[in-house]
C-alpha cells in the first residue's frame, strides 16, 4: 500500500479524523495532562525534590506524603512530578533530533536513489543489526554516563528507523506526477526535495515518532536504573526505581509510584501513536 | 514583443540502452515561432517521450540522441543548470493527469506563486497577486478565495486549468502539452482546448500538442505529425493531412475514430504495433498494412515529400486512393 497519497491528499479532513477517534482523544488528553503536570512541577509539587529528611525515611503513603517518602526521606510525589520533566524531555529530544537527521538522509537517499541510497542502506543495515538497547548501552558505556551522552547514543541509534521510513516513502513518491511536473517547471533538486517531496512523506515518520517516544523514555529509565543515564540526585523515574530496589519488599511504594508513572505515560503515548497509525492507514487506503 | 524562437528537432532518438530498445527513432520536425504542431499516434508510439526529450526529463536509463535546438540554443548540449533555468521559463509542459501533476499538500495559489518566484524574481506578495491573476486568466472564478484551496477541492477540469496556470506562470514561449485533455470528460475537454488555444494566441506561444486523438489536434494545430512505432510516418499541414493522408497508418488511425464510421462497425487496424526491441526491417507498419509488398520490408523507407511541406514514409503512396475512399472528414474537437 502506498502510504503517501493518502493522508496528504486530504489535509483538511485529516485534522477532522484525528480529533474523531476516541482512543486518540483519550491519549492526547492524558498525555497533555502529564505534560502540564511536568511543566508545573516546581509550583505544584509539595516539597523540594532534593530536600533530605532522614528522620522521615521510608514513610508509607499518608496525608503529608501522598506517595510516601524514600530512604532519604524525600517526598516521592514531588520527585515523580519533577522526574516527569526529565523523562518527557528525554522522549522529546530523543525523537526530534533523530527524526530530523533520519528524515534528511532518507529524503536524499529516496530522491536520488542510486549510490547515495546504496550507501545509506548499508549503514542502516549495520545499525539495525544490533538490538536497540544493547547498542545504546554500549555507546553510553563508551562515552561515559550522563544525559548528554545518552542523547548522543539515542541519536546515533534511532535515526536509522526514520531514515528507512522516509527513504521508502520518498522512493515511491518521487515517481509521482507532481515531482515530474516540478522538474518541468525548472525547480532545483533542493526545492523539490524539501518543499514538494518532504511534506508528502513525513506523516508515517511522525507516527513512528510516537512509539519511539515511549521507547526512548523506557531506554532513559533503563539507563538510569543502571546508573548510566541521569545522575542522582536529579529525579528520573528509572533512577528512582533503581535507588528503591533494595526496599521493594519492605517499602514497595518507593518503586511502585515511579513505575506507575512510566506505565501511565507510555500508555497514553502508545494510544496516540496506535490510533494515529490506524488513521494514516485508513486515510491512505485506496 | 517577446523574443520568438523556433524549435528544431533533428533526428531525435531515444533509446533504453540496457534493453537495447529504440523507442523514438529519427524524429525530425520544426515548430516555427508561434506555430502549433500536433503529434498523433497510439500509446507507445513514442510521442510522449519525444515531448519529454525536449525538456530532457527522461526516465532512468533512457538516452537521447540527435539534435534539439530552441532558438540559438542546442538543448542537448546545455549543462543541467542551464537546462533547469530554461524549464518553466522558456519551455513549459502540461501533463495528462492534472490530479497527480499538482502537489496534494500545497495550496494551489502557492503552487502557482512558487513558479513565479522561482523564475520571475518577484517578491512573495507580488507573486501571490500574479498567481491570482493567472487563475483568473485560466477561467477560475473567485480566484482570490480559491487560491487558498487544495487540489482535491477542485474538479478535474479546474485542476487542469490550475496546472495550465502553473505552466504558463513564468511566461514560457513554447508549451508542450502531453495529452492535456485525455483524463477529462468530453465537455470539459472542449473547454480546456479552447482555453489552451486562446492563451496560446494571446501569449504568442508555440505549442507542441501530443494526443492520440486526431480531432483534438485538428482544432488547435496548423501542422500535424503522425507517429508509429517511434517514427514519424507522416507530417504536414493539418488540413491537407486530413483531406489527403499519404500514409496507410494515418488512414487507419482516421478510420478508427468513432465518428468516422457512423452506423458501421469501428474499423480498427488489424494486428498490434511491433515490439520496439524487434522492429521489422524497413517499414514498421508493413506487417499490418494491406498494401505491403516485399519491397516495403527490405530497406528503411525514407520520408518523401508529396506536396510542399507534406511528406510521408511510404513507398506505395500511389496505391492509397482505394483506401482513402470512404474516409469521413474529421472535425475538430470542441468546435
């Protein structure tokens, strides 16, 4: 099925369909809510995320600390809210930079075909040969822990997915009439690629970006768990789970709440991604 | 008055090297400034590729041979950059299917304005104004508002008008129209043809019109060329070709028009065109021709002039009278 005639053939209606799906609406609203909570964390969180209160360590959820406190007496609700900022940032940056790089390279490969396509194809094959998390871990282990290195690793690994998607779309769209018509009007390759081809091939890449967002948050949490991602005391869901793992029997709330935060966020984003891809498929269907 | 230039195509050949197929062979014709030439032939006769070769927009693997000159410029010798500047501004093209020829994600006004900006060096605002002007010229009512619409919001005929507006936006002096009305219904077809004809006269443009339909060409073109199996088999003034065709294939083509044989069964030409990879020696039409003799298939048939400016590639022209009998006059489409 060719994907790109579809959605883009009816830009106005796409907006209507997007708002029409129920699961999509739930996903969007839920995700927006989380994003708002994350943005407002410094103002709505009841405590300071790094303030220690050793005397109050490992309190179960109660009226003063709704989610309880961790081993250092820090308020878990506060830390979960602040961690949302970090984790959403990981998801966003982890999608946008690879999306841009992958889309540009995929566009070149798909438009020119021939040897640029062959070279890109080989590189993509090599990167794809490794499991995602293993490669991210290996790169971070090489560069050293920290958020910046994590972004570098994510970018190095996940641009290939976007490149492959955009390249495939571009390869099929370059044969369309409007590209030939654009050439017959004396447009240069750059104009044709970025102004004519790109808007017609981006939708599937955006849809993939939604599921990639979840993957990036999970990767960030996993690396945080291993101590390779965000460094304490900065709150991050994965780090919080890692730090609380020794108390999983005696004080399960320390790990349960950040874990729930990951699950709920992933759920809403997946909902958006899945229904968006359904819609793309429906609109694209002949 | 704008600069007038003649298009001269000399022994044009298009070959797909890998498969060794010559799909256009030795095609020569001239279009004088402001003139209109029609190319007629069935699908696969090479007329579209002839058209695209002039803009050097070839499919992958196709090589162009021969010589194409426009004014003083040798088009096949230009570098890619020079050719690119020429496309749209001097020579523009209208394609068959207006839906696929328009970018679905661009508003039509922006599509037209982009042509003007790319060639005319006008600013955004001025280009937009001119785009709306162009839409009015091609007969789109309420152009100022419609400029903000997307291609799918227009009917087929309106889309073709917009496509024509794009092609003419940078004021080309030669327009190549590749089956511009084939995808449209008959009523709309006549309107679009009239529009093309009017614009051509107003702008003093030359026109190369490709069609499989004699009637379309008859309405718009002073001269017509008939193509068969990649070759030009007959070329001459439209009126003389229609009145006194000099090639059996032209006669067959005219006979297979529905209106040529009212009340009778359609007279299709028996057989099918040859595979461009395995062309017969001599006349490519000989296997389907009732006049063919051994001499037709021994050597390539040269173009021979019958009247001044009317030539055909047939050595048995003196035998055509019988075939011409019963030929009905072909009227122009839309008139």
